[in-house]
């Protein structure tokens, strides 16, 4: 149902709101988070490190999203203290990541960081789910108010070894499943029916037609679209900025020569190109997306994947900068090529589901963005890392050229 208070719809008289200083300060925790998570892949690249990264990044992202949505809906009533408490909780999670990686990947060291991360995640999510005003249900992303996915995490406190990580995976998987299947409207109706039933049973018998007090009404609330897309875009920009920092840091420790300059330039072009595709030619930080075309929870799910992939690309680039023109080992080569292919695959998905891609665009994006990187990962075993990065940069530049030259399809903004 159309809501005249949603930005961009007829009759909208609301002033467009931008991220506040407190929200921007809160988002800085993303810098620390991405930097810490990058070390998970840098320490020992393999299936174990990829699996751990796939667990920790969604946990971090879900916690950040809970507080981002709170400030989005609360608007001018946002309590800065609550954001700072959330920022502290995220900071504790981030600080424990190196210890978690060491304990899991090296099979040694203190297991305390795993417990610290678990408790910090549970406490941050529970606190974030209680920020909403009584009687409000977030229609766009009800998972932010649900604690079902935390049950395996709570159980993991008393479990050691692989079982703990298995419970973490179950919790993350449950949350991701709820994002897909749980409808805010359905939850609103269920809660309203429950509240009505409870109010009815508490009443004393009355003659027909007479009631003992009004039944509490549960209200559904929705996100501010403009502010929502801005916060998601800022998250992507911060991840890209931290990626540049990682590449610069790797270059600072490398031997200076023309090859290093070429690798650094290609890395910057690759990251800047992703900025162009996600922010300039995209929406809410998602490449090829158009505003108002998909539900908020779908955009959030894609945002988690896109930002996780971009952070992975940064790890690959910093590794290539350190090793120069040497051939990239198989895992490193597939990490770079696979992450770039995944980024463009997500772009194809957003373009199709938001109806911003015709058949020509979809085919060109698939061939250049997905097929070429995967072929390089398969066939370029002897290619130097510098060559791979330059090829990836050329792929991104080609996509930017397509976006500028191809006429927008009907209905595109």
C-alpha cells in the first residue's frame, strides 16, 4: 500500500534527512571491523579461514544493521548514548577477532576471545533489539527485533571445539533464513492478535457490547528510504576506503619500483571503479540497483554480500602488492578472481530484480564481469599477480564505460 510519507512518492512533503554526526561517528567502527576481519584471510588463506570470515562478517554486519535501522526510524528521537553503547559492543567484537582467528586457525592459544566475541555479539544484538518503542514492529527488517537466531549463540557459550563454530553457523544461517521468509506484516498481525487475545482474557465479564478498556494497538514502522540508502552507501564507501588503506599499507612495506607503481595504480582503479559502479551508477551501495525497485530487506541482504565481497577483494590486492610480479598461489588467485566475479554476479542480480537491465546489458555484464575473471582464475596459474590486478581493473573500467555509453532503459532514473 502506498504511503504518502515515503520519500519519492506523490504527496511527499517530508524534508530529506541525512546521516547525523553521531551516526557518522558510529559508522567509524566499520573501519576497525573491516581491518580486523581482513587479518582472518591474511593469516592463513584456506577453506578454514574463508569459513571463519563467512561467520564473523555477517555477525558484525547484523549488529551494525540493527543500530543503523534504529537511528533511521527514530530520526530526531535517536538517543546518542544508545548508539555509543552499540559502538562499544561492536568494538569489543572487533577487538576479539584476532584472538578468535588465532585460536581457530592455529588450534592453539587462549579460547577466551571466542567466549568474549560470543557474549559481546549476544549482548549487542539483544540490546539493539530492545531499542524500539513499545508497540512498534519494523516492517522492513523484522529480524532486527527478533532474537531467535541468537539461541544457538547462547548455547555455544558452554560448547568447546568445532561445536562452537557449528552453533555460530546455525545462528547466522537462521538469521539469514528469517530475513528471506519472515514478513513484517505477518509478524505485525500475529503480535496484534496475541495482544488482543491477552487483553480479552484479562477483562472481567461484561454485558455484550461493553468493553473494559481499549485493546493496545501495535504499529508498523518503515525505514526512511533516502536516509536508508545513504547509510548503506556510506558503509560501502567506508569499506572501500579501508581497502585503499590496506593497499597503501602493503605498498609502504614493499620495494619501490615501476612495477609497484603499476600494481598500486591498478588496485586503486579497481577500487575506485567499484565505488563508481556501487555509488555513482548504483543505489544504496549496490551496483546497478535503482531506488524503489526492491524491498528494503532484499537490499539489506544483497548489501551484506556486496560489502563482504569488497572487503575480500582488498585482502587479495594487498597480498599482490606485497609479492609484486610473482605468480599468485592458487588460493590467492581464486580469492581475487572469485571475489571480483562474485561482485559482478551480485550486480547482475540487482540489475535483473530491479529491472534496470535489459537482455543486452545482462549478457555483457555476465560475460565481462563473471566469465572473464573466472577464466583467469582457472587458466592464469602462471600469471603474475600484477597482471591479474591489471586485468581486473580493465574489467571494472569496461563496466564503467558501458554504464556511461549505454542509453538507460525505459523507466531508469
